C-alpha cells in the first residue's frame, strides 16, 4: 500500500517498517519530506510498566551481603567427598562379602582327628588359611601326630622308588607346622604368664612384700598391669567399687618398679 509519511528512500522505508513491527513509534515533522529520528516507546504492552534492567548481584540495601566466591570449588570438593564416601562404602561391602565367603568356607571344612587324615587335610589347605588351621587344629597336633608325620617322611626317603614331590611336600609341611605350633604356644604363654603373675599378686597376703619380690626378678611389666586394669574395670561393672579401688592402689604401687 501507500506509505503514510511521505517519500522515503528504500533503506529508510525498510528501517521504518522494522521499527514499526518491533514496537517503535515513528514521528516526522510536518514540514519537509525527511524524518529526523525515531523514539523508542518506554512503555510495553504487558502491564504498561517500565522495564528496568539490573545486575544479578543488585542489593542496594545490603540484605544479601557480599556474594561469596568459590562456588565451583565447593561443589567440586563436595562431589569428590561424596564419591570418596561411596567408594569407601563399596570397599567396606566388598570386604564384608569376602569375609563372609571365607567364614563359610572355613565352616564347611571338617577337621579330621586321626594323624594320617590330618596330614592330608593340611596338604589340601591353602597357604593363606594355614595359620588359621594350625590354631584350630592345635589340640590334635600332639606328639603322636608329629611322630606319624616323621614316619611318613622316613618311609618315602628310604623307599626303593621314592616320590620326590610327595617327600618335598611332607618335609615342607613339617617345617611349617612346627614353626606355627611354636609361635602359637609362645603367644599363649605370653598371655598366660602375666595373668598368672597378676593372680598371684592379688592373692598374696602381703601385697607390698610380693611386689618387691616381683620387682627383684623383673616380673612387673605392662602386660601384667593391663590385666590388673581389666580386673579393676570388671569389678566396677559388677558393682564392687571397693575392689576396683583396691586394685587401682596395687597398680600405683607396681608402677614405681615398672622398667
């Protein structure tokens, strides 16, 4: 159709049309045939309210405070910590499942009582389970057991057709079992000896004289004192506060001679 504002060049007409479609108002002086400029409408149709553009952190009254930086670093640390906790939980579950599997295997194994069957039982035992089996089978590993083991080794050694592999297995087994039994017995003695000394001290009529005698032979050590502390704690838990207090006094007297 006809342009209502007079003659305009092609470029000016295109700009005027674009401005009209975008919400701009056009004005032109009545005198002359050219337009001097365009004034944008300040009010918009949605609510007829003025549009005010402010920065994101705009807070003229200081209610929100200064913006804190390091948001990305905090989120990264939180994510890393969460992943670490999840990994720890997964590792804990895996270890628990492995422990349960080991316990089930141990319970499924039936310990024989005869020396010959016990020898074969140890030969079939995995190396990582040998320590556990030695402790469990210690009551059956007596003098008679090692006698049968030595006889089996001697028979193979002096046989006309010796089985080298079988002989090597039995000799290695004997060495492992003897070493394990000695270590186990020594451990039991280390636990039993302090308990026996603590018992003799508490049962002695003259505690001071007994402490001096034990100090003279270097029988007072931390193991014995720890057992005395456990007895004092158990006495208090049972309601015998006087006994617990008395044992504490004995411990204080022993500590003077502790090396």
